[in-house]
C-alpha cells in the first residue's frame, strides 16, 4: 500500500467517524415534537435511556444534565413509564448572546415501555446528570403501580 493509498484511507475513515459522531449527537437529545405545557403547546425533546433487568428488578437511567429533581415528573400508565419535566436555562444566561447551544433546554418527555408486568417504583435519585429509577416487579397483580 502506498503512502497516497494510506492517506486516502485515513481521510475516508476520518470522514466516516465525523459523520458517525454527528449522527450520535443528533440522536442523543432527540426532538419529540410538541406537547401541552399548561395552556400552550411547546417543543419538547427526549434524552437517551438505559434499561437493565435482573431477576425481579428493573433499573432505568435517564440522562438529564442540568435538571433538578423538582423539575422532574414521572408516572406509570399501563406498561409505560413517562418521565417529563423542564430543563431551565440558568437565570444569568437568559439575556446572553448565544454563540453555541447544543444542550437542549425547555420541556422534555420520555415514554419508556416497560416489560409486561406490574412494577413498583422503590427508589429514585438524581445524581451526576442522570435520573436513576429502581422498580421492583409487583407480586400482587391487582394492585396499582405507584
């Protein structure tokens, strides 16, 4: 392989990696259209999640950088967990001239399909920009999920 072939291959590989990074960036905080917030419709975004199941436990991690627990709502609806809220722009930034803004602000909502069963939320924690939810399979099928 000549040095020109290697340079061409390196350039092509570099372009492929940049394209992949851009696709990941676009996916990471995906817009979900509009949702109702009070009396008005507002643009919303959703963040990525991880879901792990071991035995009768389900752990869900929702990426929510810069969001405080008071701005997070969650509730169960059939086999669906809905996490929503708002990421507020810091007060000192509200009048700023924006040079770049890649982290979404405003309303977020994420509908998370749960494995078929009844689940009980047993723990929640917001730490290091992630919401950690622990759910346990409900042994009493006729009780509501809380």
